[in-house]
C-alpha cells in the first residue's frame, strides 16, 4: 500500500505507470498506462483506469515495463504535459521578506519537485540516506549552499547567487 512512498514518490503528485490488463477472457493481452496516485481516503497508493479507458488490475507494474496498448501510448504525452503543468502550478510563490535561507530552501524544494526525480535516486547520487535528504528538503537539517548546489546539480540545474539593491531593482 505504501509502495509509492518506498519508491520515493511525492504524495502530492500523480504519476503515469504501466499497469496489467484485467484477467478476463475477452480482454486484449496488452500492457496499459494509468495514473498512479496517493489516495488519502484509503491511505494507499493506487492506480486508476487505463488512459485508453479500460479497467485494469490494481497496482503498477515495474517501471520500465513496455506499454503495448497503442491508445495509452498515444494519450501519454497529453497526460504527461498536464501532470507536469500541475506540478508546476503547485509551486508556492516566493514569500516576500523571506530570508535568503528560506528562499534557498524553497528554490531547492521546487527544483526537486519540478525535476520529477525520485528522492531515493537523488539520495543515492549524493551518497546520503533518504532520511537525511528528506531532512534537508524539509528544513529540519540546514540547507547549506553546498548541499543546495549538489542537489540541484543532480537535477540538472545550477545555483545562481545574486546581489541586488534592496528595492529589488537591477544593479
Ligand atoms: Zn490502454
């Protein structure tokens, strides 16, 4: 039930995952694609119906399983764009008056969310535990410039440090 958490998925986001067909005689033998999300009501990660509209077996197949349903594959880009957009819209606008430390943390949190990478994958690359990475990303451990730089690098991003006049204008 908490498989998604173990995979380092974000409960606030939805993912696309390959799913198995229903084991019924008249079901075409295809691997479909479905939305995978955390359902707070059931306290569980669950897959929905296939993008093509067919009912499917509950639970995702391992990532990387080839999706053989043409309709699901055709719908995929549309859904993926919507999900990315949604993830972007969930971004919290920077709080004015926030300290540089707060803004640094916020920027790194947004970048990690936006990159859509699993936390565990990021943690492995940084040679830290999932727990420590979580602590860094939630502000329970201090997000130093050095950590921020390393985390962002794994996400394919670069940290830029800037100084400007206090009214927010450009130098
Ligand atoms: Zn399908």
